[in-house]
């Protein structure tokens, strides 16, 4: 999927149609043609023609049985979210694809603040594809889940502002616009000061906790490092202290981290004292 080249092909009326589907995603698996047409203020015949073209580009998914309707694909949702960021002046230009995780697509961009990244969330997309092959299930689940996941990440990053996380600039649909971090994933590098780094990460996790946030997917894949420091990324799984299972999840995060440092650098830390230190720090 090449978002920039798809983006440049979309005309004014197509954006209106995509907007009409987007606004109605929460109410329908497939948004009925007449609802799209009304909401976009474009007559049904023209709406149908545009939907067909967008379907050919893989931006929407049309349905003709039972009733005529359409929904967005992951590309469609991402394009429309990008459009919202561009319309509000947050994003000036989209650049190259930087990475494709199992649950996201990350692009370079130029934002109001300068160089930045956009993370497009695609939660549940993989498993959803399998479901679609089996039965006509619609893709409401994956769209709504992806949007929620982006929202969750944005809220967590906002709460953790000023700590060792990318600064979050904006959120629209499944897209989170954030600071570009020029660093490598911890698992890809061999650091010379592992003890010090581990201590600093643990201190940061304690600071997160004091702001009421548990990461939920802490691993050497989600820590970026360079000569000047480290950043913790990837917060869609994060939860608030007090939410169901928060303590188990905090323990799991610590376990992942300690295991990695033990395996890779032979640094042994006691799990109980690590957790005690974090939890007893609250409010200090
Ligand atoms: N702010 C950022 N600056 C620079 N690179 C980033 C930034 N955010 C993400 N990346 C890059 O994109 C990759 C994927 O991002 P991230 O870890 O947030 O999502 P993910 O791994 O797909 O999510 P999940 O772990 O939920 O599947 C990262 O490993 C990193 O290389
Ligand atoms: Mg990740």
C-alpha cells in the first residue's frame, strides 16, 4: 500500500464520500448507499460511481447483496485519517514508509512542528482478514478497534508528556502524529552501559506509574536508543493504574525487560524488589 500516491489520486468528491463513510462507521458494518449519499451531499448515482472507482483502488469495500453499501479498507481509513490531519494543518506532507509492524504502519512526514512520524493503527486486521475469508463479517471490528487503539496511544502519550516518550502532536481516526525519534530498537543494538540503561528504564516505568500509566507491551522492540538516550514507544496496549489486571500487566512488562537484560547482558535483578520500588514510589 502506497499511501502518498493513493492520496494524490483522490478528488474533492471522493473525500466527501470517504468522510460520509467515516462518520457512519460506528453505526453500520457497511454504510448504506443512501446514508453515504445524504451525508456527502452527492446524489446516489454519482456516489455509486465514485464508490466503484474507490473500490477498484482498494480504498473502500462495496457490498451489493441485501442492500447496497460500502465500508473503508485499512488503506481507506488511513487515507481519510491523514486527510483530517492535513485539513487541520497538522501535517504538511507525507514522506516514506519507515516501518510496518504487525499492528501498525509508520510513515515519515512533515508536520507543523517539523519532521515527525504518523503511526497508522491496524488492530485486529490480520485476524480479521481470516474471518472475512470464512464469512461475510464486515470490517466494523477492525476499523473501530484500530481507531480506539490510536486514541489509547495518543491519550497515554499525552499523559506522559515530558518523559522518555515521543511527544504526541495530534490524533485523527487511526492515525497518531508524533515526534520523530532518530534511534534504533534496543534489540538491534549492543549498548555499552546496560546496567545504567536498565536502571533508567526502570525509573521511567516508575514515573509512568506515578502518572497512572502501565505500558502493557514493554519489550526490547519498544525501546529506542541512541547515544543521547532512550525512548519508550508503542502505547496502544497501555492501561490506567486501577484498570482490570493492571498489576499483572505491570509485572509482565517488568519480567520481559528483566529477562532481556539477563539473557543479553547477564544482568540479574530481583523482580520483587523492582516492582516494590515502582509501586512504593507513588506520590513521592
Ligand atoms: N516516534 C517514532 N519515531 C521513530 N520511529 C518510530 C516511532 N514510532 C514508531 N517507530 C518505528 O516504527 C516501528 C513500529 O512502531 P510501534 O512499535 O509503535 O508499533 P508496532 O510494533 O507495530 O505495534 P505493536 O507492537 O502493537 O504491533 C518501531 O519499532 C520503530 O522502528
Ligand atoms: Mg512495537
